[in-house]
């Protein structure tokens, strides 16, 4: 019985850690969005996107509003968005998006994670060509016909459509069509669960289970870093 309790406790702490990381990530996104476009979500599409993504990870509304107030305050932190590129073990391409108030600290930490994971931090452009920058929208599946939805949205930049494991519908657009799709979904009153800019690998690398675990361990360590927002890789 004690062992079952320990396993459950470990899983609970893992969920808390993930939730805390998500809240921190979105808090930084809010700070960046407010700095760029102001605190009014009606006039700031990036901030509206933050509200959506906060809701998707169950971030309380009062925490979102507190993050906006901090972003407007005298003691606000100015975050710089920096992308790092490199290779995990076995030639897997990795891109790391960060938001930092101390680039010197961040690059040192990112390099450490690559080195400890038997990977190598690369130069700008070393793996970016391996990924397509795309907009990704997750919308509620309310019984819509996928083919009809595709025809309805293709004029707004839709390039890919499918479903995720939870049954939500996934829409992908080219990077420069993100705003068009976002506006179209709002006008059509289609319920959006989350919306983000993402990086989709052009091709993937297939590895053995042991090799894949080595890669995923390095990716996990990167994701746990406080300055890291998102990590992308092309492991199949």
C-alpha cells in the first residue's frame, strides 16, 4: 500500500511541476505580448492568444490578470526571445525557444543541457531548415464534418487538418497566415481551445527505444529549464 502511495505522490508532484512550468511559460508570453501591444486583449491579438492558452492549461484568471499588471508595472521584467539550435544524440535536430532576462545565463544553461545529454549546441541556421514554422489551432470537435470545415477554412490559409488524441480538431497554417486564421475563427465563432506558433519537422529520425530515451532525457532537461519556453525535435 505504501508503494502505491509513493507512486501516486510522485505522479502528483510531476503534474504540479508541469502545471507550474506552464504557468511560468504563459506568464512570460503575457509580459511579451503586453509590451508589444498593450494590456487590452480586444486590441492585442497576441494577448488574446495568451488568454486562450492560459485557459487550456487551467491557469486561473486572477493569475492571468496579475501577470498583465506585472507587465505594466514599474518593476516589470523585460524578456528577450532567443532561439537556440543544435543536435541531440544520434543526429536528432533540436530547436529551443527561450524567453530570458539574462541571455548570458540562458545560453550557458542551454549549452550545459546539450553537453550533458551528449548533444551539441549549434549555430544559428544549423537546423532551422529541418522545421516548418506554422500556426497551430486546436478547436473543439462539436461534430463538425472535417471535409466541410476544410473547405470553409482553406481560403484563410489552412494547410493541414486532423485530430489529436483527445478528439480535438487540429488546424495548421503557414506562419504568415496565422493572423488570418485567427480572425476567421473569431468571426465564425468557432471555439478555439489553444492557438500557437509551432515548428513542424520536415522529416523525422527513427531510433531504437534506448537511443530515443537518450534523446528524450535531454529534451526533458531542456524543458525543465526556467528560461526555456518550448523545445522542438525531429525524433519520430
